[in-house]
C-alpha cells in the first residue's frame, strides 16, 4: 500500500496521473515542482524506504531512449532501452538499483506518449535495416510487476503494432500478464522472463514470484502465441549450482515448447565497484557479496575462472534444448572459449536522473 503520492505540477492534470493516483484513494497527495526534490535527496535510507515506498508521478524530460552496449544482443539489429519507471516492487539482492539510487520510492513517468514519439523517431533510422531494432523495457524496473497500477504494457504493446521493423521486449519476473492474455499475440513483442532456481530465488529474489509461477506464466503466454525469452542472468554461483540449474532448466523445457522460444541469455554476477560497495553495506552479511568475487577492477565480477565455468556449464544445459543460434552469453571478460557470441565489454548505462552510470548490472 502506498501512503504518500508526490505529483509534479506539470502532470497533476494528466489523465494517467489521475488514473494511477485513484488506485490509492487513502494516500496523501503532495504537489511538487520537480521529482528530484524527493527522489534525489541525500537524506534518505534505501533499506528503510523499501519497507514502505512512496509513489512519485512525474514527466520524463530530455532523452528517453538510450542505446544498449553492443554485446547485449538477442538476435535483433540495433538495441535500445527505455525506462518508464525507476525502482521495483521486488527486492532482489543483486539488483543494481539499490547501489545506484538514493531512493527506494517508485518513480513513474506518466508521459508515455512522449516515450512512444521518441521510439518512433529512433525506429525510423532502422526502418530499412536487415534486422529489427530492439527496444528493451525492464532495466530500471520490472516491466509488468506494477502493471495493474500503471497499465504500461496495455499502452505500449498496441503502440508497437504500428512501428515498422521494431521489437519491444518486456523483461520481467511478474505474473501480471492479464493485459497480454486478453489481446491477440503480437509478432513484434517478446516477453522475457528472468529465471533462477528455487533455492536461489528464495534467498536473493525477495518478493518475486516463485520459479513455478513464472514458468506457468510463460506457458500461458506461449499457449496464446506470444514470443517468449528466457533470461538466466545473473547465473548465481553457489555450492550446488550445477544440480540446481540442471533441475530448473529441465523443468523449464519440460513445460515449454523449446522450438518456439525466441532466445535464451546467460550472464554472470557483475556490478560497478561503487554500486557493489553500497550494496554490501546494505547487506553486510549476505553470502552473495563475497562468494567467488573479484574486487580488483572497476567492475566487481566472479573471478574469470568461475564465470567461465558457470556460463559454460549452464550454456551446455541450455544447448541440450535450444539451438546455438538462440543462445547468447554475456561475458565480463574477453574470452573466446565462451563462444563467438560473447564480446568484450561491460554495460555502460547512463542514468540521467542520478548523473551516474551502471555497468553490466542486472535486474
């Protein structure tokens, strides 16, 4: 339940503002000039706020669509991301947001139409490309977890039906798929689920649906004809990771039609060092922030030998079910032994709200 809603003056009369705010009739509403007054304030504690976050409704200014790093591909051409929301209803221990943002409040940009206009402009530059331009949602929030409140997918999915040579990928852990099931499947939309073994999910993906519920949601979407993707990112290294991931992957492909899976991606645990230090202070005793990590470089990752091992092993598990052409692994290192699809580099994702960046982090 949201107890306080901050609303920018610019959007106070926006129909979407009213629709969202009316979901919380008992919440106190406070008008503000700019969301940064609340969201970027230094006097905040992420962990305390996470227990009872407020909601901020604002307009996204400046650039709304950003290019992703070259190595983060899923079979399309040019790749971009956009974020209609900052922060997430879940509390995943590996999520970079708690290292990047000062605030745990939910920040929703209600000017969806402006996002679509910019997406259309960007897509025009790729109208004649051999492969479609790919637009990711779900880096700075979960694409569907807040769907009953924001109606994000309900708005954006039909908009993409009229954008040539472009694909929308909704990245999620959520079972909030009603808005998708009620409409016909759309060829240029992919619903991609982040998946972890139950043992890992219970310990590090706090508040997210169980693996079984996510797979059930994937099966319902696939049965309705939707393109689906599987995201094993990050692959979490732990003592029994081989048996845990093998059991999960066997279960996934037992429930889904492997021939109709759009793509599968793998990635290791990775964080910019500054984010890592902040997150470790938030969770000083959690095993995730000490197990097998190399802290010597600007990026905190698993040691190269551990990352190579886990990506190779989990990759082989996936290759038993899907073709190599559908499998993409994101390496933190330049290592040809991991496969030709993996390229050197780390994610360099700028956050204009925080004037910072995050590299190679996962959510």
